């Protein structure tokens, strides 16, 4: 029953993230945290994200911006490893609280980035990669931040989706290896991550037509609503669990 619910959530999350470029972890991380605990949920989601993002890369592979990918990933990858090491020594309650509060903060950060209209060059991409990469290692879900970062580099539509997904794969592979190095990626966690990732991939390819009819304003509102709900679940788990 638990796996059926996770698979259903994964397909829905994959459908949404396949169009807006983010949202899968926002939907799934609270569910995985309740099912497996926060320490296992994050490496499971890291493995799942590799599979889920790979489906977006395949769908838009000819439009990847190698320059944007390289500038961002060169700092994001080592920073994510450092973030994982920070997360791993945290108590579970503090980890949940940090993730939940960060989800709430992302609502304001996303709105501010849209209002101010960022324009980023290569040095700014590298700086953003280091900062967001570290945050991704600690709190996991920073997709709502990476989308405006790559958009600020001048990418849009397929190029934006593919390049952000490729950079995310690099970061999540580094995270998965870092979890493995500290003993956080045993075989059951790896298998669960692959199962969730398969559900994300199915959602990406099968659910796209149902989501494309939504307006951009509706998408933005949907992401903010998901952030708020996920933040409530994670902070509630930390404070009252």
C-alpha cells in the first residue's frame, strides 16, 4: 500500500516536473520522509532524481547548453558533497526543520527572482552553482531556485529544461556517491530510489499532455502551494513528530 501511494505520487510529480522543470522533490520528499524517515528519504530522492532528470535530458537532449551546464556544475558538484556531509551529522529533527523552513523561504525567493529579472553571466553561474549546490546537499530541494538561475542565463523552454536537468544529474550523482561514502546508501535505499525514479520517468512522459493546458500563472501558484504544503509537513514532523 505504501509503495502504491509512493508510485502514484511519483507519477504525478514526474508529470509536473516534466513541464515546469521542478516540483518532484517538493511532492515526494515529505511522503518519503514519513515512509522511510528523513535520513533515508534524502538519498532515496537523490537516486530517484537521477532517473527522473535523465528522462528530461532525453526528451530535450539536442537543446542542452554545455556552457551553462559547465559553469554551474563545476562549483555545484563539490559544494553538494560538502552539503551532504553537513546534513549527515545533523539530528533527524534538525534536518526536517531545515528542509521545512527552506521550503517556506523558497516561496519568497522565487517571487523575488521573478520580480527583479536576473541576468547572469558565466562567473555568476559558477557562484550560484556553489551556493545552491551546497543548499541542495543540506536541504535537498532547490529546483525552484535553479529554474530562475538557468533562465537568468538566457535559457528558455527545452534548453532550460534540458540544461537544468543535466546539471541536476551531475549534482545528484555527486550526492549519491557522497551518501554511499558515509554509509547512507545501502542496497534497500538504492532500490527504493530506482523504483521512485521509474515512477518519475513514467510521469514525465505520460502526464505531460494533461499539464500542458495549464497557464504559467497556474503553474507558479501550484509550485508555491506545493512548497507551503511540504513545508508544513516537514516542520510539523520536526516539531511534533
